[in-house]
C-alpha cells in the first residue's frame, strides 16, 4: 500500500528524539498522546477519526511510536504513517460507542505488553480529546502505573518548526490568500451571506493551481452588520445590505498546517470614524510586526502594539496572537505561548503566529490581521493580501 508521507523519515526521527529527551528529563517511561495534532507531528497520521478513543504511544525504550485506534481507521494509519505493521494496533468495533466496554482497557493491555504495567505514564490532561471518563478508564486499566500530567510536552516542542514545515505553511498561506481574494471579489450589496461562504469554501478546497487545500480546524467566520462586533459569528442567508461591515476570518490548510487571515470589508462608503480606526489598527499591526525578531519575548511584541493603540486612545483587551501550525478540529492553537502581557516566551526562528489584531467594541468591530513566521532576522509574512480596509 502506497505511503502518503509529507516529510522524510529523518525529520520524524528528529521529532521523536526531541520528545524522548523531554520524557527522560521528566522521568516518563511511556507517553500517551491523545491530541491529533501531536499524533500527526510524530507519525504523520491523518484521518477524521479523533472522535473515538485514539492515542499514539511513545515508549522511551522503543524505536517507533505505536498508533492505537479504531479498526476501520487502521488503513489510514498504514497509508499516512511510517510505522511498521506491528506498531499499528486497532481495537475491534465492539469498543466503539459502547456503554459496557472501554477502548482504554485495550490500550492498557498494550501498555502492559511493552512493559509499562508499573511505568510512569504521561497523559495529556488538558487535551480536548482526553475526557474525564477516558482518564478514569485508563487509571482503572492500569492500577499499578503512575499516571502523570504531560500536557503540552509535545506542543512546546513543535512550536519551533523545521524549514520543511515552514515551507508547507507558506503553501497554506497562498491558499488563504486565494480564499480571501475570492471573498473580497464576491462581496457585493445584495449577495447572500451564505453565497459568500460558499465561494470561500470552494476556493479553500480548490486551493491554488499548484496545490489543493483541505478542511480547516474551524468554520470560517463571517461577522456581518450587527454581528461585526462578535468575533466568532456564523453566517446567515440574508443578503448583504447596501451599507454594512463584513468581518472575515478565514483558514487555509495544507497537509493539516493552517494559516489564519482576517480582513474587514466595507460595503458602501465607510464612516469616517471607521476608516480612521482601520488606519490605527494597521499602524499598530505594522509596528508590532517590525518588532518581531529572535530574542524578543511575546510580551515585548504585545507592548509595542498596545502602546501604539494607546496613543490613539484605544485598548485591546484580548491577547494579540497565538501560535499556529498543525491543527485538527475544533481548535488550531497550540495552547502554549500568547502575544500578551506577562508572556515571557522568547521568539525563535521557525515559530509561527497569527497576530490577531482585531478589535471588538460595543458599537463596532474590525479585523485586520497577519500570520507570520519568525526568521533569523525578523519575520516573514505568510500571506500577501494587503493590510487595509477593503471598500466595495
């Protein structure tokens, strides 16, 4: 069966070595990864199967991880990972959605098989894919093991991307650009909101002439009219008014690497105050981007953005940005660093962020943002759509 790997084996080996080094530092013998982005990072596994119990097991003394998941998804593990057949384990369908059986009993037996009955086992307690029930079942299945929280162990490691990963992020950015341009071209008075969404989704899957796209971690956000003050609103089937604001946040994806982009569009001539606000946001965004470089901290970048806003009498209550990279529904963010006050994470080449400079107030909202990669000397924008308010 043909393998569909997007990275060479040497890259996967380096990732695994970094994870094992951190495991050894913490005294962890076995790491059970429930977060699909971390599973993808270490093995390449890619399937929409994370709604059922599924883990990648990293054993300190084994050369390869072990994928454990639902039987019908075993073929995806064979196709999308480099793992040997013996390291692809699948539980029978009788465990799926069962009120009597737990897939964590099956997983526990594999832990015992590799010598981990009394091991120190790390789990991702903060993962959206590891429920309280899952943890209780695992503890019951491994009563002699020491189970500890290893949440974000892999997340922090994958924050610094390799050149090959950044290359895929550039491709995702080009897809995002195409999606945003399609949206800008489609937005007109009288066009239904749902038809704008349809155009965006069509472009998302088509991608560019060079490469196609795929589904994102989240639905796209079309915050229009009264909903322009809401950052995560859905669209409706109402036609666009002759004078309204359209705030868009879109997500282009290539091989599960996602790049975010938000822009505001004024249908009809914008109010002078709104036009002025857009200029202030772009000014603060540009100043913050100019201050991105290795060695700076997240809070230092946030500070220059906030100071620029403050000179104009504005304040942004929410964080300025978050790391982006591999993502699966429902959330892209790595749950690690944030561009905000108090975050002393030091920027390094290969880190990628979405600088979410959107502002939402009681009477207005504006979203003009920029995703970027930290480089050796500063930053590289991952999208090229102009940072401005678009007027239609």
